[in-house]
C-alpha cells in the first residue's frame, strides 16, 4: 500500500446517491454475494473506476462496468505476450479460487 498508485477505496459524500443509482439499475433481484458485489461497484463508481479484472462472473450484471476475465484466452494472448515468447504459454496455472482484483481509474477526473 506504499505505492502512490495503490490505495483503499473509502465511501465519499456521494455514497448514498451512488448506492441508490446502482440499486435502481440492478433491479429487485438481490441475493447471494450480490450485496458484496454491489458495495464494490458503488465504491468503484464513486472513485470513477470503470474496469475490474476478476473471475467473478456476477459483476457482468452491473451496467457501465467493464469486467475482464484475466484467464480468458483473448486476455492471455493480448496481455501476457512475454509468456508466449518464453515458451510457457501452455503452462499457465489453473484458476485460483480467490478472485483476482485489479482496478483502473481515470485520475484526470479527480479534483
């Protein structure tokens, strides 16, 4: 967490409004891990983060969020060219049971 590019997302003064908007877009179905996913998406929205790299397929439910599966063949080929050059592309480990979370944001929108 010492890196200036890394930080903990905390609720802002817009939290309640963004939560209301996300819940409105999501609709009345609310079960399972959706509560945690909703909280994650609300915090991301507050901080203008629009992309998440994860194996969690339920995040596709949220409009406006780009969900990238890091183990999808098209992602591996486009983002891990070094492995292919080294001849180890076929030896990628099996997916972990823990989700991989990577957030990207547009820092130019921050005040």
